[in-house]
C-alpha cells in the first residue's frame, strides 16, 4: 500500500494531530460557538456527527444533511477543516458535495466488509483523507481488512482510529482499550498513522487526560477528543465530552514523546537493557517449554490411570499460590492472573490432546 505520512496531509497536521468538536452537530449556533472556542486553542481540524448510528432507536440520530450546510458556513467563517463520519455511499456523496475535508468510517461500519467495500467503491477517484475506526468487536483482521479495502480504492491518505472495543467484562471504561490490538496493527501496518479516541474509550471525561497521555506515550500520531460548549447539555454522549476550557487544560499538560534520539550514550544504554530483556525472554520461553513437557508427562500419567484432565482443587491451589508468589515479587496482580490463566489453558489443551490421541494398534 502506498500510504502518505500524516505530516504530508497538509499544513494543519503537525504531531500530535488533534481533531476536536462536538459528538453531534445539534444547532448551527452550538456548532459555531464550540468551534470558535476550539480554534482559539490552536486546533484547526474540527469534528461533528452529522448522521449518528445509535445502538437503539428513538434516540437522537443526528441532524443529517442540514448539518452539512452549517459545517460549510463554519468552515468559511473560521477557516477550519472538518471531519465527519460516513456510513454509506450516499453519505460520501453528500459530504463531498459540501466540501468536507476528512471522512471517517465508524466502528459499527468497520465490522461489516460489505459496508466498507460499498464506501470504498464510492471513494474511487477521490483524493481525501479517510480514517478508519477499529471494529466494535476485538477483531484485528476486520480492522486491517477495512484499511486494505479503502487503500484498494486508491486512497493514499489513510489513518486508523483506536476507539476501544466492546466487552462483557466490568470496567471503568465505556470501551476496553485492549492496547495490544492497536499495537499489533502498528506492527503489521507501520505506515498507517494511528489516532487515539480517548472520548469513546473513556465514556467519562475525567479519564480522558490519562488515556490521551498513554496514547502519546505509545507514539500515537494524534487524538480525537469530543468537545462541546456545554457538555452536560449535549444531545448525545454528554458524559464523555469536555468543554473547550477542559480541552485546553488537557492539551497544556500533555507530554509529546519523541519516537527516537541520536544521543549515543542513550542508544548504548538502551541496547544493553534490550539485550538483557532478550536473554530474559529466552530463559522465560525455555522455562515455559520445560513446563509443557512436565504437563505432557502428567497427561500421559492421567491417561494411563483414566483420570480427568481438569482438577478443580488443584487449579484453585495453583491460581491462588501463583498470585501470592507474584505479589511477593512485586508483579502486578492482574498481569499474574492473566498469565496463569494462559498457562493453565495451554495445559488443558495439551492434556486433552494426549487423552484423545488414538494409540497405534500393531498385530503381534
């Protein structure tokens, strides 16, 4: 894929590239007033929901095409750019007709390859930046596939938006970050700019700064932060929107990291530490391989004696004891629990495979 770096998209995409604006364009006055205050912070790319796909009906689903006329008016008055979500070819046509500068494909669209392909087909021959949000469910292939479909339409200015994933687990977040997925996307597609959407991950404005800083710590290229002149009165997603003043407070204390440095002493020290990590990882994998060999012996022994693979009492002992061991070593409790669960799952798979393996019968 021939993807252009975000720095080449235009004069208003300096790192970190910040897009801000209300969740929804509610009234022309609300949109203009909010964007005026945001522009005073040095932000020149606005966002606003025109069509709002909601989980359930009978809630505010966006003003629609009329809001595009407001956006055109705000663009002219403030000399700013605008990004909006599109969910079908008709949206794309309307957006282009009203001089929208950036399009994004939302999470509910990314989950459906048919929808993404329809949007991609409508973009052929168009030169416009397109941002693609991660799918609602944690499926990296869907996210990657959506990017590839849009790139296949000839779009060269493509970015990915990390907005979190739905989960049944209880969490302080509206959508689980699942950081390993955007990190893996960046490994697989390093040329794709990555933009964080702390608003949708957080669901609560008090969490937005910490999420934004973590995203910059992970070398994200930009942030999309929902901002409303009076967040508590917003017609949609009120809790996750910040006021222009709150946005200013967040931006002022954000620390943008440099991706690398030419400092020789730093590089030498870093390489030394990385070498030690490489050695530790090798020793760790050797220990895991040894553990699996022991598990195989246990599996053989259980099979010989017709004993069930899963032993509840033993698993409870392992789970609790390893958590204590980890705690004594200063390890994060949640990390240890997840690691032990992974090891146990592999143990169950290994022993089940042994139990179900058919023996070769040879005539004597």
